[in-house]
């Protein structure tokens, strides 16, 4: 067959196969054009899920009369003019294919008026590729009206789902863009009825309200705002507590320069940040925004602009993983405890950590000083451990006061044996279960809760499993095994990381056959791998050998470990697999070395456990992601017993 030039209309329809998958694809392209036009009010009207009609109206700067025909021409755009601009894009759309591709498979009308123009103009796209123009009545801005989608491509129409399903996809697109652009008001109508509306959100409180409206009250109560800067990168948004996990990754939104993306490097980094905090195969929930120089990311790698390519993917991975991991270590322990301390001074007890409180502006804390935005729960401003110096708790003094003033003789139990780590490290050696330590009482009517620590003082050990404690707010219930497991695990990790990694040299080096590319990669990262205790060398173009392993992994399959490390290096540019394997061994050691169920603890032992929980990172969850403690405030207890009704 002879080579011939394809007609423009057929070229547009071929391009439509890449750009337009379903009505939601059209909604995305048109709304992104409105955002690039500077719109602050966008209205989307759908009929039958967008299959029969999609109309997008905005109040942007509009399109002039002489440029309207160009808007429906291929590769015609106002957002790009040179190769240099292609490498540093800041707009959402830039290919110039969306409108002509949409017009080629639908009946399209475009009306627009620029600010200051005498009249608006309307153009219609004809089936032969031409356009018709005429004056129209229209306010400042642009309206794109798309009707009868795929009317001339019936084969494509057959692949569409039901109107309800197609509408749900369109709604997801609108809500996602509403998260990315809080300063823009959105209104979505379906079959003449308003189905979603959100006003402009210009403050922290209104942005929190918008996220809660989009993702639900449960996310709003569990989410904490985060802002971490490492110039030239800024990571901000909301992350949910590990206890608010999902069975699938359906509540994970990541934006790069306000563009929603799906990226394996980012997903892997966030997953590693939540390691040791999630239960089994659960998935975290988050809405995160990464702001970075446009030239450091390539957005021109996917027709639908859903994927990007980072210039330094390993640096991005490391920044996201470490930043979130350090942040979660604070908010899952110190800030939850700090919240308890603040709640005791409020007239109304908050119902849950990080709950959205529209009445608070977030502008200043109780003392009137401007709050730090490093750690901020939705509606509550946190400042890490600065409000509650956990490391400065005087555990011994607290134990002496507890034993002298509150305990009295301890009850005996045949299963009670000294828990040596607590007795040695946290309890006054002279204090015993008989409570013979005396502390002088201060004169005056002191507040009985004045010196009560966040998790309070132990009351008893229920069935040898749950520690019951009283704090300023009410009742605290602690899973002794889970809490002790986390304390032991963090201690083992700290001890392991705090010294040179102990390694064991293999009597016979293990040879591993790999591809030349993998061998090059292993050789290039040999020094960084050696820092984790994995020493390798290259024997030939396609062969590596393992010389040493971390001593904790002496019984591991060296060949399998190396192949897995090389796989991660290939996919993400970095690998934490050796550290993860070591942590798994330490986690197992901590589990076996922790206090077991039916092992009754004495009052001083239980109180020492509470104090160690307060001073341990990630203490809200055990190594397997299960919660370690929960609090029932007086309001919740009163509700259980119908008090005041």
C-alpha cells in the first residue's frame, strides 16, 4: 500500500484515542484549561454521566475572536512557545490536542469573551473539520459545550459504562482538582441537579473543611496537616493516622506542582514511611503536595499527563520517605500525648485526635503566640514535643509520688514476678510493691491532676492483658504486650543504628549471576550497600559476589537478598531492603522479648510502662500496626452510662 498523508480529521480522531478515554477525560481536559485561564469559578454540567452532554463554564480571561479558530486546531496553544519552556512547564495543559480531539468525536460549541471586549463569540466545529463563527451573548470567560460523545464512532460508544458509572468517574476528577486548587470554587450539576459544590478556601480552616467534605468526616478526624521543607522542595498536605488505614490504596492522592500523578517512586516512598505502623496489608490514606522547580520534573511523558519523570528520583524518594517517617514518629506518639495534656485544660473534651474544629482559626495558640506549622492536626496546632517535653519527664519522682500518695499495699498474685527492665530502668530501686516510700505533701488545696502525666497512673491490670490507667481526661486502656513490644523494638533499633553495623564474613562468597545492567548498578551502589552491612564485589560483567552480610542476617539467602536489592534499585533508584530485613529480625526479637498476656504486672511496673510509652517514638502502634493504647474521656464514659440524660 502506498504511503499517503492522513486527513486532519482522521488525525484528530486517532489523537482522541489517546486523550479521550471516557467523559471523565474530557472533563479533566476542559477544567484544566479553565484553571490555566485563571478562573476562580468553574461550573460543570453533565447529562447522562457526560455521555450526552458536558458543559464547562468559567470566569477566566477568555479567548479573543481572532484566536477562537486556532483553539480547535491541532498543536495550537498559548502555553508553550519554545523548547526551553517545555522543560519548565507550569501550566496544566500544553499539547494543544485536547479541543480538536474532543471536537472530532462530538458536537462541540465554544463561546468566549475576553475582559474589555465589546461582544462574545461562538464557534461550532463541523464534521468536515471546518468551523462556523457568530456573535453571542456571554459574560467574561469561556464555555465549552460538548454533546453526543462518540456519535460518529459507535464502536467507542459501546465501550462506555452506565451513566451512573461514568458520572462517578467525572465526580472523582472534579473532587481531585478541587483538592489541588483550594482557591477555586467548583460546582457540579448532573441531569439538572446540583451534586457537588465547594466554595473558595482561602484559609487553613476552610481548606480543612474542604478536604473533610471531599474525603469524608472520618478522614477529617484522622488527618493531620504536614508541611516539611527542604529547599528547593516543599512537601505539604494531610496524612491520616496509621489507625485510619484502608484495605486498598483508594484514598491516596499525590500532586506534583498541583498536578495529580501516579508514580511508583512516590508510592514506594510513602509505603516505606508507614512501615512498622500499618496492620498487615493495609494501605495509608493521604493527600500530599510536592512543590519543586518545574525543570526538575518532566510532565511530557504520558498522553493524559498522569505520570511524570523526576530528574533525581532517588533524591525525591529519600526526601519523601525520611520526612514522612520522622513526622509520623512524632504525631503517632508525642503529639497524641500533647493533645491529652491540652484537652485537660479545655472545657469541652475533644472527641478524637486531630478532629476538625471549624471554630478555631489556627492563627495563634492559647498563649497568644503564633503557632509553628511544622506539625498541625486539622483544627489543632501542634509543635512536636515542645509543649510536652517527654524526654524530661521525672519518672522517678512520679513513681515516688504515686507509691506514697496513691497506691497502698499492692495485691499479690501468684503470676506476678518482677519485670526487670522496668524495675531496673524506670522504677526507684528502693520502691517495692509494699509502697514504703514517703513524699512530703505540699500545703494547700492543690489540683489533684496538676502533676498527672499524659497517660496517667495505673489502676490495675485487667486479666493480665490490659493496663487500666486514670489520666486528666478519663480512662486510658493499654495493651501491655503491644506497648512493650514497640518500646523494645525502638530500643533495639536505636542500639543497632547507634553503632557500626556488625557484619559476618561468609566462609565461601556467594556468586550471583545477574544482567550486565544490574551488575553495573550493584557496582555503582556498592559503597552505600556496604554501609548497611551488605558487602559485594564484581567478578565479571554478569556476575556479582556477596562477601559479607549484616550479622543479624547471617542465615538469610544472600543471593535472593541481593537480587531483591537490585530490583529496588532498578525501580526506585534507592533501596532500603537491607534495613527493612534487619528491622524485621529486630521486630521478631522484640515480640518474643516482650511481656506476655496473663503476666500480671505490679502497679510500679505498669506506671513505668506508661512512662516509657510517653517517651517512645511511634508508640501509638505496635510493630505489626495494632494500636497500643486508647483513651475514653469523661464525655465518652458519661455517654456509655447515659449520665446527664
